[in-house]
C-alpha cells in the first residue's frame, strides 16, 4: 500500500485479543501497522465494517458498521495489505530472529534493534506500545489457530510475556545419520 504523506487511506486490519479476532478497516495517514497503533492518541481504536469472532465458536460472527476496540486488550495486529513504508522514515537497524509469547499465541519473526548494540541492550531500547515483527509466523495450539504467515505484524509489548532471541531448529535434523537400515546392513 502506498500513499501520499498526510493523505488518509482505508487500511484493513486484523486485531487479536486473548479471546477474539476482530477484522475491520481504519482510516489513517500512516501505512505501517506500528505507526498506526502507536499514533492513536486514545486508548481505543475505532474500526469500520467490523467482523468479530470468538476462538472456538462455530456460530455467526458479530458484524457492525463501527466498533471501538480497547488497545490494551490487543495482543497483536496484522495489516492485510502489503504496505510499503517510506524509505526516509526508516532507521537503520539490525535484524534479530525472536520468539514472542503473548498467550495464548506464539510469534516468531524478525525484530529490528539499533546496530552495534548487543541484543540485551537492543531489547531494552525498544520503544512504543506496539513493536514491529517482520517475516512473522503466529499460531496458538491452545485455541486451535494454525500457523499463519504475516509480512509484518505489531505486538503489544505490554501484553508480551516473553520476547527472546530465537534460533530455528529442525527437530528431524540428524536423525537419519547412523541409523541402521530396516532391511539389514546391505540395505536389501
């Protein structure tokens, strides 16, 4: 999504709480999810054309023309459109793979910290209520939400219980080495 600075755009968002998935649109001059959420002056965000679903419910979702959502209740948010941020607004940062626990969800992806700082200092220096995670995957085994990819999502730091460095590990790696063939030593 692109836009001229100062021009309002209609942006589709999905907000996740610990019990609800809220989909709707917001009007904003910013196009980056963290800029939108951190720029809201009130503790609430008003969305339009809203659909609200409870985890595990099979009933009809709630639909409303407008709905006010408490940002303190939001675990994380995803923008549905691909949004291109303005290069002039970007700060040079070092990417670090992280795992974030915002129960009942887990998120893996890349956080961006100030370069030349160790990860401990970089985590301490993160600012804003919502922080961006790029190349993200989110899921919840507890509420039955399958792994979903997101180019970028915004995590509510006040709701995150763990934000830590992460290393992707293949649990099956090396299991076939040194294992005898079920067909015998010759493999036949």
